C-alpha cells in the first residue's frame, strides 16, 4: 500500500523468543509494532498517545484524565454509538479494557479471546477516529473522577506525591493537579463560562493526532495478516501534525531546592524521602548510570548505608530508585523507613547518605559491579518469563517514543557500555544544592504552618544550607563505607535439564512421617528456573492472638536477619518469601535454579538456628505495633474485606486483640514460643521447574535432616490428628447475615458495602455455573452500579474461594450512598438482571459458554503462574490438578435451563436456598444512618452479627477437603 511504510529493521529480542516482530509506519505517521505469536491464547492491543495531564489547560486540571475516561469507558463512537457496548463486547469474549494517564502519555489497552480480536479492534480504534462525547457521558465521568479523588484523600502515597508537586514552580505543568475533581472540572469551568464538553472536544482536536500515537498489536495471526488489519483500520486516524507536549524546563526554582519538608501522614510511620531532580538516565540507556547508582546506594551488605542504619536500629528499609517523569527530568529518590530511634537521628541519617555519595565521588566506578549488573540484566532479558500479552505490550508501547526501533523491546534493560564519566556526571547531580528532603511523621502534628490545598496535608518547610549538610556529614556514623562485594548468586549454568518423562501434572514423589513432596518438572517453558514451596504445618501458630503475633514477629525477624544475604540473591534473579499462614509458616524460593539451593539452604539454616536478638526484637515489635495500629486507617473497603474474612474463616484474630497483647510481649516470650511452635511439625512440599527428581528428593531429605534428626531434634513429627485444616462457616439457607460497624478512621467520609453470596462447596458442575454467572454479570454490574448509578469508583464484582467454598462478592465504596442503600441497589441490580438471564437467546448463552471455555483453556504463561495454581490444589487438599480441563468438559454439557435453575436457586433475590452476608462499614458522612440502622428491627430471616468470634464459634462449618495424612491417597 502506497501510504504505508514497512521497515525491515531487526528488533533485538530474547534469544529464546519465538514470536515475530515487525515495525510499520502508516501514511498518517502512526508508529505500529506488530507481534505474531501462534501459541497465544489471547490477543491484545495498546495505543499510547504522547499527551498527558501536563497538557491540561489552565483552569481545567484533570481534563486529560477526564478525556481518557470518556473515550475508553464510555467508548462511544459514530460507528458504535451505544455507550459501554464495546466494553461489554470485550468482557463477554473473555477480555477486559483499561487505560492510564501519566504526565506526558495516555495509554488505552484491551485483551480478548483470539477469535474476536478483529471486531474488538474495530471497536477499540473508532473513538480515535470519530468519538461521541456526549454531555451526559462527560458529566457522569466527572462524577467518577470526583469519586477517585475522594477515595484518594487519605492515601499517604497520593498526598505526598501532590505535596512534592505543590512545592514547585507554579507556572510549570508539574505543579498542576493532574487527577482533577468536581471543582476543577465542573464548578470552576462553569464560573469562567466554559462548557466542559467543548473543552474536551477542543483538547481532543488539538492533541489526539496520529503522529503522536504509538500502537502495538499482539495476536496469533501472521505478520502479514496483522499488517492488513492495521492498513484497513488505522489509516483513518487523523494526522494534524501536532507538536505534542513541549519541554518547559525544570519544575524547580532555587526556593524549591535545598528544602526540608516536614509533613504529617495519615498512618503511623516515620519516613524519609530524599529527592534529587536529575537528567533522565534513559538518554544514556546503554551506559545505565542509574542502574549502577541504585545498586551501590541501595545495597544492603557490609559497609552500606542500610547496613549501618540497621545495626544502629535506625531503619527497617531503604530503597534507591529513579522515577522518570518526562524527557527533561526525573527524580533519583532514596526512601528510608525509620524507627522511632531513627526519627530522632534524621540529621545523622541524611549526613550518612551524603557521606556515602561523597565516598562514591572519591572512589573509581567499579567495573566488576557494572559487569555483574550487565550479566544479570542480560540473563533477565534473554530468559524472561512470558507474561500476559496485554501486560507485555503496555511495557513496549511506552518505550516506543523513547528508544530507537531496534531497542523497543529492550529499552534501558541491557546496559552494556562501561563509562565512568557518565556515572560521575549523574553523581554530580546528587549534590546538597540540588536536594529536596521530605520527612513524614505524626510527631509533627501541631507543629506545621501550611496545608497543601488539594489533599489537606499539613506541612512546614525549612531551608537547609550546604554548611548544615556538611555539619550533618561530620557527625554522621560510617567510618568503613564499602561498595557491594562480589555476588555469589549470579547464575552461570543456564542449561536446561531434560525431564525423564512427560509429566503433565504434579506427582507425589516421596512421603514420610515428616513430609510429603509433590514434584513437577518443567515440560512447557524451557526456562532455567525452579520453584520451591515448603509449608511447615505448625498447630500452635494460631492458638491465640498472642501466638499469632509472636509467629508474625518471628517471621519478620527472620526476614530482617536474612536481609543482607538475600539482597544479593534478589539482585541476581532469585526471590524468596517467608509468610505466616493459617497453618504455619510457608517458605517460597523461586528463580534461576543454578544457585537456588544456596539461597534455600541459607533460609532453612536461619530458621533452624534462629536466635532472638533483643535489639532487633524491640524494633520489629515497634514496627508490628505500627502495622496493626494502621489497620484503623485502611479504606472502608479494606476493612469490609477483613471483617468478611474473619466471619467466614475459623482462623485469625481481630486486630484490636492482637494490638492489646503487644505491649506485654518480651524477648523471653518469643524464646519460649519458638520451640513450642516447632515442637510438632509436618512439611508439605512442592518442587517444580528445571530440576530433576533426584535433586528434589535430596533437597527435602536435607531439610528433614536439619529439623527432625540428631540427638536433640528441633521438631517431632506431627500426629495426623493434629494436622491443621481450614474450615469455613456454613451459612443457613434462606438466611441473610448482617454485620454493621462504624468506620475506624473518624476523618474518612467513605463508607463501604461487601455483599457476599455463599454458593457451594467445590464441585465442577456448580463451579462452572457460578463462573458463567460472573462472566455474564460482570460488565452489566459495573455499568449499572458504577457508570449509571455512580455509587462509587471502588466498585468490584468477583468470585471468592475460601478453601474450596465458593461464592460471589459485590464490593462498593462510596461517599454518595450509605451502605444500607448500596445493599438495596445491589439487590435491585440482581432483580433487574433476572430478565437478562431469562431473555437470553440460546446463541447468546452458547457465546458466553464458549468465551468461558476459551478462558479456561488458556495455557499458563510461565512457571510461577503454573506452580501457584498447583500449589493451591495441594495446600487446600483438593488435588484436582486437571481442574481446568475437567471443568471445560462439564461446561460443554451445561444447558441454558440448568444455568437458569442454578441462578434461581443460589443467586436470585428471595430464593429460599440463598445465603448472603452483608458487611456494612459506615464512614463519617453516614453515621446518622448507622445509628438508625442499629436501632431498627431486622427483617424476617435476617440475623445480625454483633460479635464475630462468638458468631464463628456458634455456627456449623464446612469440613476441610484436607484430611489427615494417614487418609491421603497417592
């Protein structure tokens, strides 16, 4: 085609990547990357427009955000005028659509089952050609933007981001309030005589031009077929040769630098954020200067900033990272989480950080560290896991305007040119004259004199000088500063091991009185990685609030002790976690198998030979106390989730009970608890990936020898009768349960409703009917409750699985309606939805069934995803490893009448078998309604829950799928 340019340019891709790539440029200057993957289950598209909220016109902050929502979420165009019809089409065919706006970029994307990609793509691009932006849609989305704003008001992350922006040059777009709200998008424009729809259309016309767009398409078709789609559909996007966002210089004047900002957060915490505005390092992406500087400033080994602060008991976390904003500036940021003691030594901590920067300035850039980084990056790129197509292309689309086409996949992820001069050029920007320090603590309450206008953050600003920082440096600790030592965890053997036989599902490879080992070699992904899970089944971890808290402190202390060792492993692509679960402790190690055994051995040895260090105990106890205390500052929707979990599951203790025991816990209590916790233990293990069965057996035998063998073994085998299982409260048929509570944060105006329908115990036939209901209802529920009724931005509808007990949840957070009214709107939606169920044609029903089949037949994308799926079957004791294939076979047999019968029995309002739980959290704005509800009598067949633990103990429970060890079958 004459008005299309196909550019035969090799795009650097991972060595094992079998996908094909092609760059084309349309006659309208639209840049396109085509990706053909014959193995994909899903197709996806992402359009990136090089315009963001930095381009908002004065007086209409949030306009780019609003336009994004109107274009994608209303998604109406001249060809497809029905609002929300395109989103519904995509949802009904196994996909979803979303969008995001940044400073200088807006992204629109979707994925869908392969067979429906062409029509979805047509629907997707039409708003970029001839959009319909009705005044009604604009007003509705303004309300949604306001809801987003209201939900963000008590977010410390949002508050601090806006405070940093507020303390900048007022004429710079960085200073603007990019989120927007009702005032900026309705009240103020009207006061100025502006019509917001006119402003939307004007903004669209002036900024949405094909020459400012980058498109990525990912599907199973050949490159030629995808190119034909592009030629037919995307040539119509107008090219008005817009210039896009123009550089405006740095956002700071001298008064915005060399400042110390003390700010009051919502949550209990002390946090120090040290920021330097710098040149974006992607301009030197082959040299990777900020990769190097993040590595050395953020390292946790001997002689590092963090190691010194940890030893002094001043910090519990440190991160050094570059945040990129535009082509002109980014922020190199060091974030330090302080202890109470660290809060009292802020000057020493800042002095130590500058002392380390001075050390780097005076020390040659280390070629060995750069080569390690380069080797790690190369391994990560060439042996990367496959991820979902839509997530893959989102990352690529944002790179297309920054990097030459051959590096669109690579971006800045492969630094290869060692250039000390470039590193030192960036290091010079980390100067006292260029610094901005943000210090957060509730201890500043009452001592501030300013308030940020959009989020109401209280703060004060103090100027600092070079001489002050020099003084802090002279008194700072750190006489033996060091660079990171050589990294022993960098993999060198990346060969693939051939499985002796094609194992489709995990097999029970070994059992003893101490453990069970499930095993599955990698037969799909051909990546040199392995996955190891070991759960210590310890009955004593949940006996009481004290036991739960002590077990949590034990886990946090373990991670604290391991920090220095595992940091090197994490840099090299190995990851671990230790979690307290409802059954005990769960250890996970994942990554390149070459050095995985070393990391696992380090973790297991630290568990087995754990010693309580009194100084670290007090610090972890302090952080645990803050963590539990901060529960009260969570959003009402988070509280509703937690209350629901406590009501349903026979595990866990309310936050207040855990908080009450903390002041009384001492080192001696943990010393006594640990032997009790491990006194009787059983190990449930799963090993998967690039590892032979003999290696897997050897690993578990070694772990057994550490814990169960010797003259004085640390553990005794767990009696089968003591194996911890998880049970779920069994609601009564025809009963509606109600738990109403006042929100814990008196400043939060939001309320929340969680409406849960308990349906059935795990069963293939009932599973697929519930999944089918959720697929059909998802888009109508969001459209009705969020788009039409504007109940709240947090508006979720999802399936819930509690240890094999399935149900469905509506979760809505709102300032507009109180929880009882929202509850009634959910039931009204279900009553209205009945008609859709009854009026659905046979073809529509089959189309939904086929969409669900396509979703279920999706292959696992990577080893991590596959292993987590199988682990859930193992740990819940269900062991239905062929779940997806079996459910597809059942799904093919389900009739429309059977589905209607299922709906009428389990979901329909008023059904005598229906079981519901409403968790209502009332915020500041709805306290009068809360008092009214508490004083009114309940309706027939309703039961009020006053005390969660008493209710839980008094109710029947579903038995656990996981029987005792003696009853398990091979």
